[in-house]
C-alpha cells in the first residue's frame, strides 16, 4: 500500500529548499526527542541498577520486569497518542509529555522500595508516551518529501546525542553524589524538553483527526502493515534488552560505573552515525535492506561480546547502537513511504507501540536467562540467533522507489 504522495522525488540527492524551509522543525525535533523518554530513560536506567539493588533490594529480574511494565504501559497508550496528536496537534502533546516525564524522574528520586520503583516506572511509561518521537516525526514527515529519510534521520540524532552525552554525566553524578541526585538531574533535563516542543512544533490541523481516522482503517487491515509490524517487533524482542542490561553486564565483570557509563555513551555515538547514514541511504536504496543489514550486524556484535568478554565491549556497543539507530529511523521512514501521510500519526504510533512491547519483553527474558545461567553469555548468543528472524522478514517487504531509481 504505497501512495504517490509519499514517494521521493526524481533523481537527485538532498533537496536544499526543503531544509531551508524546514530546518527549524528538524533542529527542535532533534532536541525534543533527545530530551524525551526515549533519550533519557532507556539509555540511563541501567546506571541505577546496582545502587538500587543494594538500597531497595531490586533484583535483576525485578529490574527487567519494571522496564517491561513501563514499556508495556507506553505501548498501551500509543493508540491514544496518535488520536491525541491528530486532535490537539504535536506541539501541545509533546510539551505535556516532557512535563510528565520530569515529574516521573522527580518521583524516582524519592523511591523507597522495589515495589514503588516498579509502580513509578509503569506510570512513567503510561503518562509520558507523547514525549516519544511520534509527534516530532509526524511534523518532520509533513515538512519533507524528497529528503524525508535524511530529515527523519537527523531528527532521531537527538536521541543518539542524548545517549552519548547524558549517561557519562549521570554516571559521574551518581558516583560523586548518589543515585537520587542522578534522578534529579534527569528530571531537570526532561523539563528542558518543553522548550523545543513549544518553539518548533506546529499546532493542530483542523481536519487531521478525521482524515487520519479514515486512512488508518485501510492501513491497519493491510498485509503490508502486519508484515512491517512483525519485523520491527521481532527485531526489538531480539536485541533491545541489551540496552538496560549493558551496564549491569559490564559491572558484573568488575568494571567501574564510570567506565561502563563511558561505554554506554559509545552506544549513543554509534546511534548518531547510524541514524544520519541510514536516513541518507534510505532516500537512495531500499530501506528494508538496511533493516536486514542492521540485524545481521547486531547479531554479530552479540556473538562477539558473548565469546570475547569485556575486551569486546566497545564492538558490542557499536553494533547495538547501530541496530537501535537503524530501527528507530526505519519505523518512521517505512511508515511514511508505505502509507498515506494522513494516517502517519496512528500508523507510526501503532508500529512504535508494538516495538515498545517487544522491547519491554526483551530485557525480561534476558534478565531471567542471566539469572538462570549465572551470566549473560547465553542471553547474548540467544539474541544473535533471534536476530535472523527479523533479518528475513525485512527482505519480504516490497521494494520502494528511491531517489536513485
């Protein structure tokens, strides 16, 4: 179900006039997604695991369950997120999401038990879903056509920058002042996310809600939508659990928290490079091929890390960041290319919701397997094998016209 309005233009690379007109949306959207839940929670929650285990008796299984509960709650909210964006506009919903995220981190700084930690994390997932990339990528997709892939890639760079810069900073704060102060720092950063939402995103389009509802019904019933949905879910289920477990995995080998945090920052650098590269390539070659390649690269990284130990951690971080960057880019790119733009908010929210459920299950099974086997080797090898499934599914997606074809 591809539509003419979403096809790239004729031969040519970047459309300069689109960036002259839309640079502010790209810049503010990059800042917004970086300071949202995707940039601040996912890449930093692992930094607190060891301290929380000692202070509130949070086990690895409970840690994984809390992350799963949060992502499941966020996924449950996603269908409503698409409708709210269509009705009230990206600006209001993104700003509200940043406000609730800041309050959530503030609550975590006062947590007193493992049960309270799990409950607060679930509430963060439920109430901060509008701080995900959904409202930002909707605005960018509407502003760009020929260079939409690159524009979306540059937008998602914000998460990569946050993943590269924030973990070392939070790790330093934890080491010097304590884990509660680490959560307070995240609360302050989340509050800053209100500014790019208010300054750069458009308000509500009066006809958006009705148009989106009409188009999304046809999109949701298509075989193409289900195949794309399954590919992203399988990919997230296979590898996303490495994100929250990456730092605990390294610290179990005796690595200091600051060194582990620095390696977590390397994931962010890999995400930055991958998102720009994937966005640029997606305007020129088949985006689905990029999904297949990223699965194979991440699987190789998991196997090397499992067999090579801590010395291979930098390679594992690069491969994980590449997979994370590619998947986040491709959800928006393929949704915008395959389906009508009027249905984008709801179609993307549905795809992202499925991705979140699978990403939430991933640390749960990885943590459980690590507890059962006494280490992460088996979990890493299992992830490498599972990544062959989405690699195959991406090859089954139909071909798209690109700027080079």
